[in-house]
């Protein structure tokens, strides 16, 4: 099965996407939003795990606007390059590319969105600006910059108590501004869900994944 898609945003920009599909008809679709490391092995693994749960998963290569085919490691050079690429991205362009991914994913049914790190912040904008049925965000550090925007679909958020990149005060700001959104804290740090990072926390990752799967099942039924 071909795991590649080509998406077209509303401004004509074309970008690649990784697509994992289940063996049988998909129960729904999930757009997976990358970290600052591109659509790398970890993001593809997330898509494959979702496909094993019966979902079609689409991960758009958001850095294609700057440099096609970005895949970075979780080392110091990878972090530095990822931060540079993220800094060069315009939020509106990233959202436009996500909209293209959501539109393409509609061929598989109802659409959810799951984002990690930078993608966790973009997940918030997907919930406030796009038309997906459900959104889940993992450790999105810039959500606090968009608290004046309100999600228009069910949303679930995961954060790490030991995350040095996201102050707990910011997590509390999110809770206070949007008290109806479930916000879970875990004993891990930033990137606790990624088994390729030194910050991986297996218990936190397992619990967050179980909660995510339950939330998706409930809202994509």
C-alpha cells in the first residue's frame, strides 16, 4: 500500500503527507500533527498505531513550505534545526496546510486531530479554526498565546508536570480560560509520549494514549 499523499492548500501550495490505513474500512480518520522534528519515524509510528486501532491516519509535512522531506533526530542539532524551521513558519500557513490535511482525510469519514509539541499548539488552532470533530493536544507550549480563541469541537489536553518548556502556570491559565476542556497532568516532562526521546515516560505515555483512544472513540462514533 502506498503510504504517501500529496495535499494542496488553498493558496496552491502542495505538501507531502504520510498516510497509514487499517486493513479494513476505516472507522474514521485522524490528522497527526508533527513536532518540530518533521514527519519522522516517531510520527509515522503514531500513524501506524492509529491504523492498528482502525483509523486512517494522515500526517502532513508542514515544513515542506520551507524544506521538503524534513526528518530530524532528537539530538542537539535536530533540536536546533527544528527550532529554526518552526521560527520560519507562519501560523496561518501551517493552519492552511492542516486544513488541506483535514479535507483529504474526509475521504475516510469523520476526522479527528492529534498533535504533539509544536503540533500540540497547532492542534489548538485546528480546534478553533477548522472543522474537525475532535482534537487532542500533547504538550502544546504556545496554546497560551491563543486563549482568546475557543475550540469549536471536543478537545483534550495532556501536559507533563516536569516539562521545563511549559510552566505549570501556563497550564493553569488554559484551565481557567477554558474550564470545560479536560486537561491532564502527568509525572513526565516535555515529549513524555515519544519513546525515542530521553524524556520518554512509559507510564505517562500509556495513560495519555489510553485516554486519547477513549476520547477519540467517544467523539468519532
